[in-house]
C-alpha cells in the first residue's frame, strides 16, 4: 500500500471533475439560440434569445473544475513545498503529469469561461438594429464540448499526478555512500 495516496482525495478530485464534465455537456445542450423578431410598430428588427441557463452551467463547470484542481494542489502543496520528491522514475512522471495537468486545466478553464461569457453576451445584450439581412450571432457549437474533453483529460492527468506524487514522496530516499574516509591512502608515512 506504499505510495497509494488518500482514497478520499482521489474520489473528491474525480467527483468534482465529473460534475464539471456534466455541467459542460449541459451547457452545450442549452446554448442560447437567437431568433429574429420584427417589430412592425417601431420598424425595427432585432434578435431575441432564449434563456441564459447555459451561462450558469458553464460557470458551474468552471467552478467545479477549479475546486478539484485547488483541492489537489493544496493536498500536494503544489509539488513545490512540503516533502521533497525522491529522485527516480516516480519523480520524473510526477513532474510530467503535473505540467500536463496544468496545461489541460488551463485550456479547459479557458474554454468554459469563454463559452459562458460569449453565451451571456448574446443573451443579456439585445440591441435594436435597423437592418434587412440580420443574422443572430450565437456561441459556436463545440466550445463547451472542447471544455468537457479537457475536463476529462485534466481529471485523468490529476489522478496520475497524485498517484506518482505519493509514490515519489513516500519511497525512501536513496542514500549515497558516506565517503568521509578513503580506502586508499594518498599521503606518505612519516
């Protein structure tokens, strides 16, 4: 059981990431869609958007993923503070998974917050525009799906990072031989 890590940490990180994944999928399915509305009394054409629930889902996914990453970084002390990592393969894999996890996390968060912001922009701010061929802008399909894919990648990388981190911190450090006295004398006898 050496180097296994806390099962509770594994479980919480996975659950938080899965909830973020679920919110990402829900946000994609509930993206705002605009329809043209012509107001004959004012001679105006403008876009009317559906509800803004996808923005809430996107922000929820952002926050749950942020919570999972924050929990893991607090437990591992961001790999930089606390117990040093023992040299070897576990340390190398820990560093690789740490960097990969952060890269994936940042991309996922960027997709989620950008999707939520863009979706909110089109639902909150409706303007009256005098135009004949007006198209209602909406959030591109797949922004929240890309976020969801990177949420899953972050979850997998976080699990491996934590697994190798616990192995690298729990295994005993290899001690070098004490070389305080040499076996071959280099001085002459007096």
